[in-house]
C-alpha cells in the first residue's frame, strides 16, 4: 500500500505492485474509495469517483476533483520513487544469497556449479545474480532473463526444457565437460530425466545441457546461456540434430561422472542394502 489521502468519507489510495526482481514491472494503481458505514469500498472506475453517484452532488464535486487530481499527480511521483529504490532493493536481495565479493572470487567452474545448485534449490535471486544481475554492465536482455527465470523456477514441476533438466528433483545431473579460456568458458551437464522416454520407445535417454559463461570488463564471470534457455521447449532435442550427435562423447562420460558425484556406499548385509534402497526411494 502506498500513500493515502482522506477527506471525510472519501479517500484516494495508491496501491503498489512491486515485483521481486524486475523494476520495469513496477505499477502504481490509483483507487478512489468511499466509506459506507464502517467499511471502505472502491469506486467503480479506477482513479475516479465517476459513476459513484457523487458527481451529481454539487457539495462533493470539488472534493472528488481534488482527490482525483492528487491521485494522478502522486501516482507519477510514487512510481518514480519506487523505480529509484527498486534497483538497490533488488541488488540487496541478490547479494543476501550471493555476496558480490564471493562472486568476484569464483572461477568459471565454480560459477557454473553455483548456478546448477541454485537452479536445483529454485533460488531465483542467486540465479539472476549469476545471469548478470550483479554485473557492472548487465546484459541487454536482463529483463527477459529475469522474466523467464521467475516463470520457470516458480513452477513446482517444470516441464519446459532446459529448465526442467536443471531444476526438477526427478532429474539426475552430473557435469561431464568443462573448458575455458581467458574470456569465455563452457560447462556441459549430463541430465537423465525419467520422463524423457514417455513419448518414445526404450529407456530414458541422457541429455546434454551446455552452460556458456563469459568474463566481463568487471573481471567477474557470469552465466550467458544460449538461445534454448530463452525459447524453451517441452520436447527433448532431436537425436539427429547435429549438436546432439556431437554430444555423443559427452554422453559416454555420464555414468562415470554420476558415480563420482554419487559414490556407491556398500552395505554390510543384504538386509541393510535393501533398507537403504527403500529409504532412498521413499525420500525421492
């Protein structure tokens, strides 16, 4: 709720809509209010007392006009104030989970690992920070990145690739490849989605998600995903696609990398192994 101005049984109220991370989506809605007994009710028209029955009363016309003028003037002022404050507020929210000093000290492999962990936890603030939200010169499409992240990671059971592969609890993930030079890096992640075989014969197939990173003028690494992240799809990539064919060697590495990430823990007895297996199934 924003500023409020009352005049007896009339009031002008500014209602704020303040999204978590996108300052361009801020809105201030002016609402005319009338008191009816012990309750306050909104007028039928936004920012106006029109159609409320008061306009026909000469004794209230000046009061309603004054409140309407106040709403229109202060809506613009309040919106400017919110936008000025939003950038600092969003930055504080991101840094509460990803301190700037910590990000500056990360190498590209650590940045990619933190990005994967944040996707699994659905930590939108950290994901946005790694996508350029803390950069001195944010990417030109940062607003689109924020919009897609909020939409995809807010879903309890995402179906859209590649976000499903990076955030769903059902998917097994392991880094299978990493390469870098002074200004760019690439981290490839093998993902085994049990639902990927629903529409095709045979067992689920491992899919590869490539995470690209770049180093900016502020010397910090940031995640700069490819076009597939911003134009997501529900369908797995076509196995005949050139990129999928080139990923063949990386697919072969997935079992070994998965064993490194989740090493087997031998049990002393068959009964103990059975109990551990059942406990893992129930916990998943």
